[in-house]
C-alpha cells in the first residue's frame, strides 16, 4: 500500500454535509406525537476543482473515477479551514462530473462519502466578531 499526502491545487469549492439517519421510535406512550431516534449520520463532502494537468490531488481523483485499475480506492480526505475547523476521514468517491465548455476552464465536481467512525470533526478555535468581521486566533497560535 502507498500512503502519501496530496492536495488539490485547483480547488474552488468544498462543501461538507451531515445528514442524520433517524428511525420512528413512537409507541403507545407517545400519544399523538412523533418520536424519532438518531441511529447514524451520513457524512459527505462535495467539491469542485479546476482540471490542472500535473495537480497531484486532481490526478489521483481522476484515476479513481475513470481508471479501472484504481476503481473503488479509498482515500483519506481532509478539509482544513483557516480558523482551525477541520473535516477529515477515510472516504470513497461516489460520483464525479466534468464540464468542458468551449473557451472555458475544464472543471470537475466530485462527491465523497466518509466511512464510518474514521470521520473526525475539529471545531474552530479563536473568536470571530461579526460586527467588525475580524477573526482573532487563539493565544499562542
């Protein structure tokens, strides 16, 4: 197995998402109200990137999407935001779409499915003042 870190140089958007899975837990004691229990969470990330030849991250994703030798490969994906927030975990690609308009950039939109308990969320650090639109990093950062 080969392990290495690569980045997507042409990334223009990354949108993490979490959809809790709930099941009906209503019973005779519930009366007329509904009761639901959360049993899991579907964590995904959609992202868009410009197709830049030689971009190591984009090249890897394109191989997984289109080259049968890499079909089904799992990656470890990390989205780090400047204020310390992070989404990370083992993931598989669930879809990929390319756009190649005339006289325009080639872009790729891809979707990742994070796998089980490998997913980690790190909350942001520091403080943001919405009135002044200023972020203050934590002490010592």
